[in-house]
C-alpha cells in the first residue's frame, strides 16, 4: 500500500474554520499543505452563519460567518494550499496513510503530519414522532434557508434554547417563517440572553421548563404537543398544549465527529461538557498518535472562533515539529493564541469548557 | 407550492443558477443548477423522500449536510443517493425510495 501512495507533507481533513486555519498557518510557515473536504466547497458550516460573530476584533467579531469563510478561502488560495474537494477520507492507517475517494476512485495518500478537523454532528432527540419528515436538526434548517434559500417549514417549534436554538430561530424569522415557540427543558435559557431578548422582542415565547412530548401527522409533522416539566423533568399532567406546526427543529447539542480518530487508535476522554468522546490532546493539539493532530469541534464542541484558534495552534505545532519554525518562534506564537483562547473561554459557559480542556491536557 | 426564500433582509435577492427540469416520480419540477436535489424537492413542498424497509415509515431531510443518510432516494435508477449533497442535473429522475431500493440494472 505504501508503495503506490501519493506523498504529501501536511494533510488537513475537513475544511471548516479549524481545518482552514490550520492549513493557512502551516502553509505560512512553509509546509506543503493539502486540504481535503467532502463538499464541493470548503468553509464547513461558516457559509450558513449569516450572523455577526461575538468576541473581540482579533476573534473576527462583528464579521458575519460567511465573510469569515470567504476570507479564509482566499488566504488558503493565496498561500497555494492544495484543496481537494468532493473527496472523502474513508480510512486512516498506520504510518500516516490515508484512504481517500474522489471521482469514484480510491487512492492512498501518505502524510508526515495529519490534522483532523472533521467537526461535529447535531444530536437527535427521540420522542414519539421524531422520525417524521418535518423533524430536523436546527442546523439542517439553517442550511436549507441560508444556503439553499428554501424554507423546510413555515410554522416551527424549536427545541432547545442554547445559542444554536436562539440564533437559528431568529434566522428562520428572517427567512419568512413563523417560530411558534422555543421550548427549553431546563429552568433557564441556555444561550446568551442578548440573543434571547432579540427573539422575544419579535414576539417568540421562550418557554423554560418545557419540553416536546410528541409530533403527530400521517406522513409529515402536522401537530406538536409540548408540556411543562417539573423539577425532575417529568411532564406535568394537564399542562399539555397542542400546536399546529409543520416543522420541529432540534437544537439539543452536538457531538464530535471523531470516527477517523477512533480508527487511527487515538486515546479518548469522555466529556459531557465538550459533547461526548473527544480524542485526548495536549496544548499543541497533538493526539496520542504523535503525527496526528486535532482541532475544532472534533476535539471538543465549542464555537467557530475557538475552532480557528485551535486550528492555528495545530498548524504552528505541526510545522514546528517538521522544523519549519524554531521552537522559540513557535512558543511565542502559541502563547499569543493560548491567551486568545483563554479570553474566548471565559464567562459562565466558557469557564466550564476551559476547565475541561485543562483536564484533558493534564490527562494527556 | 413555492417555498423559496427569494428576498432576505441580510442576504438580499436569491442568486439562482440556470433553471432546469427534474422529475419527481415522473412529474416535472423546476430546479436551479448548483442546488442539491433535496433543496429542489423542499422548494416544491415535498417532504417524504423515502419509506423505511421494515415498518414502511416516511422519512425526509434530517441533517441536510450528508451525514445522516435519512434523505436517500433513487436517482436515475441508482438507490440510496444522498439527496442533500447531490446536485441536480437536467432531466434527473428522482423516485421516492421504498426500503433499500432496487437496482434497475444488474451490477
């Protein structure tokens, strides 16, 4: 297998914010970088994010997601990053071997360093009727309205009031749909209150201590039953409300898409806060397999802004280990990024993630 | 039925590719070059993409980014095509898939 393989230096799997940032950083240092993405355009989920980002200016705050996507694609192009689109990485083996499929043909690549930046997938939520057409991920609805410009439904029940639930609800309104209600099983709103306030001002109720009981319909969602829950999250009898709706959006968290890391034999750590099993990694974003790095949601579900910083860390660390930049220079660069990451991991949600990341570095 | 978002307060007017025709269970549907099959079908108000093999339950779009395989259909006689990441082509024949589908030609 090794004999017929195509030789590469740095291979990045996944062209979202983490992968693109890692590819750019590694290319800046002088490495030959190949970025692989299974879609017909890189950028990951940035192009469906039409809202302005939070944070400070070095985190690209105030810029809309799709503009960040465009910027990153341009930078990668200017740095001559080789981009393989419509290409699936189906396997990862010993000694840096990767199995890829493009144009219905299988090929084997061999890389000196690999960055896995495959992101995350939306969690489902099971309740009677959850498999009916018209129940989908909130991110799926976001893709439909903002990328494909098609409404997958007009009367919507949003399940979950984290930032995804709140932001996608607002964007569904912008696309011309009606959001009947946001239900949140916890007694408090999950996301930033500034997003919640914005959507409440548009007349959308955010019902805390509420859940979805079922979706009804013959071939697709026609009605949705919601109910209030008690302190133990048990539905309270008599509090049920039946709503005429044609779309249920699930915004109940994401899980790292770490199949390639499992296949490679990385050591893992279970973290509820970071979305499930995450590959163990150190501050260089290096996994338990020395030539394999991770960045972004696959290394723990956070946000696009943290994903970009982690991608940069991995890009610097990979090129440092290949001898493109001195340890001293790398250390300086990495310190700046670590400080920015720390700034992003503050506040009630960030602090928890920061502690969890510290725990992972320690176990590693 | 037209579920397209033609005007948008942030994104502006929709920029469509060339208009073309695809066929859903034999019926012509208008689509735009550059969009996935699932988008054209959703724009026409179609929600049921397939029926499961065991319980014959309807399924439609779930993740919209090629991960979950809930939206697979039979396209030009080939079953289990992920319609949310497969772009439309002029004259494409798309059928509601029953179970795992059937291959028209022996492979």
